[in-house]
C-alpha cells in the first residue's frame, strides 16, 4: 500500500495568541510558548512599532488574519 503525504500549508485566518504561539513552539508548554512568542515579536523595535500601529500589544489575545499575515511575513511560516 502506497503512503500518501499531504503538504499542509499554513492557513491565514484569525488566531488566538496561544494558538499561534504553539504553532511556532509546539514542544513548549502553552504559557512558555506565549512568553517566548511575545519576546520574538518585540525583538525588533521597528517591527514591534508596526504591530502596535496595527492594534497589537503585549495583552492582545486574538490576532486578525491581517495581523497574522504581518507576523508570518516577519517570522516565516510556523
């Protein structure tokens, strides 16, 4: 029997912060993934300023599909 591999591409949609963080850091506990994810987003002051202009801050719990696209363009696909 032949095994078929399915290439799952990333879906640009609204995500909660913990969902998106765990896509990038799947082997970390939820709280650890969110903390690391927040640090990644704030590493570049220019990028962090653009995210803030798009309505994101450290306490943001849900990202719109447009905000997700900005993040993925910066970090790459999870």
